[in-house]
């Protein structure tokens, strides 16, 4: 069953932007952390330690490790060809292009997936969609509070105080998290969750290959949104000589019309992903103890795994 159909008791769903977290683990834990055969397992152990800390500190009743089944969906590329183009390591005629990933991280990803599966932690990726889209759909379905754990600011668009949806943004590891609600967004960016999509597409994001509107940075975008309400209001102002835009702002917005027309669909996360039936409940005991024991021995997961198991049992 998916989370939104769970029985009517107060629950808290935690959604992990898994790749974002294991990248952080990889760069935050020394590569001297290795399996018995000398293979680095810093991302594996670091992610287990992250999950342990998150469960201890925030006590979710449900947890989903959301995956990038397609980190650069073709439907987004068709709209904005530069989308994540600089991160392509190898193009494939069929299926997703290969993302540029550090050599010693790539082999750890299947280990991470196997360990999560043996633990019984729900792991969901859907063909043709990014983890962000999976997170967006679980959030749309949820009836109870949602904590989204990600190092990607794009997901600020899902923050919604009325529905108790917040983003836990790691500032340092996961021990120091920015608990992002609408007050934080307004203080830092001048918008709420719904306004963040408009801010992001106007500002652009070089890390995702989104050009934005040249000459309109974050502060200007925030001022325009405060003045005109939303992207549609800003573009209407560009057509109105009496609206008070500067000549350069009007010119830049007019020249960016083709980008502005498609960018919302690229930047906005999908909320209609066909999710599989999955039990999101946080497991108290491993789903497959024998497999988990073998993985722990093979990869030297030691105290990182044992601490998480103890936390889950509590």
C-alpha cells in the first residue's frame, strides 16, 4: 500500500532523497573506510549512519528511500536540452544517459540498494522519473506530516505549513539540519513553497543546467514576485508599459519567453508518478536477516549497521 492510504492514526512519513544523501556521505566520510577486501564503503556506511541519526532524532513511523530511476528524464531534456547536460558521462541511445559519478562511488550504489532491501526499508524509483518526482508524489498522497530529507533546494517547493510538510536540509552531515518551513523560506528567499518554483526558474540553476532569465538573479526575482505575485503576473507586467518594470527587465523577460513557457514543467516536481504498492512502515526487524548478515560480513558494515538495527528495534 502507498502511504496516502494508510490507516487513520497520526504518523510521520520521512522521504529520503537517497542519491543526495549518499553523495554527501561519500564526500563526508573518508575513503579510508573500507571493506575487508579494501573496497571503499564510505558512502554505504555514511548513509547508514545518516539514517540512524535521522530515525533517532525525528522518529518517523514511515520511511521511503526515494531513488533516481532516471536522473535526467527525456521529457525534461526535450523541453530544456541543457538540463543536466554537463553531468552526462556517457550518452545511451536507449535508456537513461550515464551520470558522471566518482569512480569509487558507483560500485557502492548497488550495495546501498541491497542493504536497504535486506533491512526492509522501502526503496522506490520509477522509470522515467527522478527521485524528486517520487518524493513529490508521496507528499501529494500523504495525509499526515512529511519530512523530506535532501541537500537539493529544488524540493523547497513542496514545503507547506498547512499540510505539515517540511524539508530537512543538511548543513553539516545530518547532525545539523535546517528545518525548513514557510517562515524559513520567506526569511531567506521572500517566497513560500509554492512561490519557490517561480523563483528557481527565474534565477536559474547552473548545477542543473537551467539558464534562468539572464540578468535576473535571486534577489531581483524575489522582488518581482513580491510585487507581481507570481510568474504569470511578472510576464503580464512585461506586456504592460505602465507596470513599472525597468526597460532592461522588460527586455530580458521578453527575450526569455520561450524558456519561461517550458521551464515550469521542468522545475516543478511531478505529483502524479505511478507509484508501486509498497509498505512504507519503518521496519523494526530486518526483512531478510540472513542476507543482511552476509552483506555486513562481505562489506564490513560493522557498527554503522548495528547502531541502525538497534535504533530500529527501539
